[in-house]
C-alpha cells in the first residue's frame, strides 16, 4: 500500500478579511512542516476538496472567529476529528 505523501497541513482561508493572517500562519508552519494553502480564493468546500485531493494530513481553518480568539480549528483528514488549538501549539 502507498503511504500518504501529501503536505502536513493545508491552510484554508474562510474569509477575505483573514487572507493575510492565513498566509502568516502558513509561513510560520513552513518553518517545520510541509504546508499548502489556497492561492485562488476558492470557497471553503472547494478548498477542502483540494486538500483531500493532495492528501493533506490536516486542515487549518482560518476565519474571523479564529483571528479574534487566537484558536485555530484543525481537522484531521484521515479521521475527520476536529480540535481547536492555539497558534503556538501548532509549532511545537
């Protein structure tokens, strides 16, 4: 069986107003992980389809709530389990 060779994270931007923050998170994550992000400003559903097609291990959702609270929603693509983590927790 072939093992997943996709990126560790796909950063999904939920809102136009949070695109810059999403890029910052992706840049930070790239210091330790392989990371993909959406550059075509697709709707969330299309971003998730793309993340699945490239076999991303986890998706990081970045929207206005995440910016306000400092907590990011992380979805494990293999199990479907979602959890919230502080930005700093992703880098450790």
